[in-house]
């Protein structure tokens, strides 16, 4: 018996609410992370959050207005975006 399994998660669609970033994967899974995991998205307007591009054949999402990228793997492994260091 052969079973074909994709070795990398791929995103088919994304939704961003005031609380969550939700990705629908091509294999039927749905994953969500808190919006605050992306400080750029949490500070963005609703219009900026809704303007995104799925990149790398579904391996990630890019928000051009705020220069934010989130990968499917990052969402699955729980890797929040780090804020840049503030210099005095």
C-alpha cells in the first residue's frame, strides 16, 4: 500500500480577525495562532490585514503593506514574530 503524503504544509487561504490568524491548508487542516504573534499584523489596519499574497506555492503568506511574512511551518511550530530591538 502506497500513501502519498505531502511533507510540507501548504496554505490555500488565510483569514485575519481582531484576535486570530487562521490558515486553511491544502490537506484540509485549519490552524490558528493569536494575532498578537505578529506585532505588525496586530498594529495594522483591517484593510492592510486583508491585503495579502500566498507565496511559495502555499508555503507562506506575505502582507505587502506592512512587509510581514508568515509561514505555514511557523504557525504549526508556534514561532511568533519577534519585535526589533529598541535602541536608545
